[in-house]
RNA sequence: GCGGGUGUAGCUCAGGGGUUAGAGCGCCUCACUGUGGCUGAGGAGGCCGUGGGUUCGAGACCCAUCAUCCGCCCCA
């Protein structure tokens, strides 16, 4: 009880660890079907990149960044999300020359200095996809579809996509002005700091939980009335593609995403099982990000998936993958057979059978109880009598049957079951 | 960053100033000396989160601190 984990981290049980690895494998398998290649960790987990991530790509208050001074008094900020670092790696290593299309995936921890609560940690993990180099609506739809297929494969029930388009600069400019007009009376009473924040990105008002704001915005026309013609065309096309792919989606004009590098398509995936704990993932198109980070003028669309939240939903509905039980438990009938049991364990493991054995030659009752607890199907019992006869008693713990099997044939016998 | 709840056995929790801190589940042993699950009996396991304070006496009350959970904020 004296050990206390660092704030905002989780105690991870062995079974949780297995679920995590299983989800990771599900993600890798699924996205590889669509041609996404994984960026390995060392490629983009560079401290300097973290540092720049904080200032350049986000105007979100820095108190949510995980910042500290290192031993050289440099200000270090741990990366708060995966997209910008992945895009930096892409620029740095020229992974997407103009004229080509590149599909990247990554699995990475991210860090946020927030008050931890359920479903929100200081070191959460993110699965991410970046589809770079295409401005086609099919790219938007592909990223959304892959994301949904992943959640389906992971066992997330009742999922649906919330879809919106926030248009291009002119559209957002016009809409922002409209929002500020509608909320002028509210803003007048607000502190200077708040006004400065909102003026920077008035779209954030749309998903505000403040009732006064929501009342004022009741008469606000939807953003679709500010769309330019090509935005509308893309949005229609994306919807058609999603329908064809049988991806369940709803239009959600209130979804604007927090970062200002998004353009046009934005989406989230929700599950009705998650309740108020927000979305499982967030994504969309960001056609200006690569240029802003110093790369070519490349269009891009991507998604970041919250690993812990996904696991929470899967856990909630009891669709956890179970750790596979061992195949055999070796029971030493009498201390004299203990060494021979070890030899048999080596033999079974050489035959690729997952084999357990008690560490001490305890009573058979205790050993069999261990076997039962471990969930194994077979107990292989070896004592002096069996050694003399050159056999092993193999007990089927499920059926309660017991078979006498020649020692030399045990591996084969077990493998054919 | 703001407000609130909770820290007692491996787990879930009871005990709300007064002997030696409890229950259920789990674990171990025995009944059954070479056969699991069921039953019964017995047993092990506690810096009562940590530090300070009040008191004759603190697991309990007060302060601080750490952890954790729930709102808010925020959500890449």
C-alpha cells in the first residue's frame, strides 16, 4: 500500500495488458488492409519536436500541456497529440513527395497536464492515421471508414459517426463573425482573458455547455449556409461514399474540433455506451497543416483514436478478449517425480504447448487445484508408478476423464485434442 | 486551474473518541497420507495512505500532504 502511482497513470493488471496488446494488434491488422504503413516510434519521438509542438500548432492554453524544464533549463513540452509529430516526421524524411499519396499509421503515448478522471489520463495513448497528398473526397471517406471498421473489429457496440464540415477560410471567417454578432451581449460581461480566447476561435462557442450561450445561438443559421460551392460538393460526396460503405453517420453541426488547422470535413466517432465521456476519436481534413509546419502545400486527412477510452467501452459491454489458458498443468505425484516432471515440461514446451507446473512438489490436491484455477484443460500426472511403466496419466479436467498415455507420445496426444 | 467525494486485509467494504480493528469473497492447510470443482473445520494475511496536531486515550476529531473518483474547465 505504500507504493503510489504517479498522478494520472493507471495500475495495469496482466489481463489489462493483454487487452491492450490485443487492441493494438487489431489496429495494425485492420489498417494494413488499407495500405497504411506504421511510423516506428524512434522516427518521430524527438524531444525538439515535442517542444515545437506546443507553440506552433495549437493556441489552446498551455496549462494543459505537460511542460517542464530539463537539466539544461530548456523548456520541454511532451507532445499533446500525434498528428503534428507524425506530419513533422513526414516532412523531415520527405515521406510524401508532391504528386504522391502516402498512408501512415502510428501508435504513441501522448501527454496532457489535466486533472485526471475516468477516461482521462495524463498519459493516454493514441492510434493514428494520416492520409497525405490527396484532396479527393474519397480520402475523407476512407479515413472515416477505416476508423469505423477498426472500432467494429475491436468490438465497440452501437457506434456512429458525427460528421460536419467547417469549410475553408472564407467560410469560417464569415461564420465566426456571425457567431460573434449573436453572442455580443453575452461577451460584454465576460473577462478580458475569456474574450481574447473566444475571439481567436469563435467556433468553440458551438459546443459550449453554457445555457446562456446556447439560447443566444438558437437563431444562428447552420454553418452549411456559409459553405462555398466546392465545400458543399465535397460534403455531399463524402456522405454518398459513407452510405455506400454502410458507415452509420449523423450530421452534427456542433462538431468543430478544437484545433484551428482543420479545414472542411471534421468527424468524431461515438458509442452510446460511452455516456458523457465524449468521443472515442477525432479527425478530419487539415489541408493547411503541412504547409504551416514548413512542408509542401499538401492536403491531408487523418484521425486520432483514444486507446484507453476504446478499451473502456469494450470492457463495459464485456467483449474483452480473454487471455488464452495454458494447455497443460504438470502434476508431480510425490516429490520423487519432481525432476522428471521438469523434464516433461521442457519436452511439452519444445512441442509448443503452454505448460505450467507448481514450483514446489506440494500435495496432488494443491497442484490440481492450481491447475483448475489456471483454467487448463489437461493435467499431466507423473509419479513413480508412471515412471516405472513409462506412461503419463493425462486428466481431462473438463470432462473428468483420465487417460494413460505412453510418455513418448504425450505431446502428440495433447496436440490432437 | 476550480468545486466536491473517497483512502481500513489480495478484492469489495463495515467500524464515526474507549480493551486485543471486523465481515464477505479470495488465499493456504486439514477432513481425503496419489486426483480439481462441492461441503465442513482451522489458519495466514493490517505503518487503518503519509506527516503533524487535539486528547488520559485517535482507525475515528482538526490541519497539511499524496493518491484516487465525480462534476466544471478543456478535449489534439
